[in-house]
C-alpha cells in the first residue's frame, strides 16, 4: 500500500472531512480513501455525449415525435405563422 501526505490542509476542510466520516460511520482516514477511490473511478468511467445524456433524461415522458435526421441540413428560421 502507498502513503500520501497532504500538507497545508485548511482547518475547515479537515473538520468537514471528520464530520463526513462520522456521518458515514468510518474513520477520517477511511473516508479520505473512499473519496479518492470514487474520484478516480468517476474519471475512468466513459461518459456519454451531450445528445445521449439529453435523450436519456427525457426518455419515457410520452412525447412521440420523429424529428428525422437533420445532420448536414442548413439552418433555417422557424415558421411561427399558423
């Protein structure tokens, strides 16, 4: 196992870590290890593109609209007259 020393940590951060560790029922040292594990795990996880995230957020809300594929089409102003 490796060791990591963090110098010049603000007192408020230390107190916040201690409080968070108490809430999770673990030592401050274990809490910091868990925070670091999660940070590395999140960085390594592949992220979907913006369009995929938007589609996932609105999936299943009942809108049934086929907008078609507009890639390569020139932009045009909306027709608001009806």
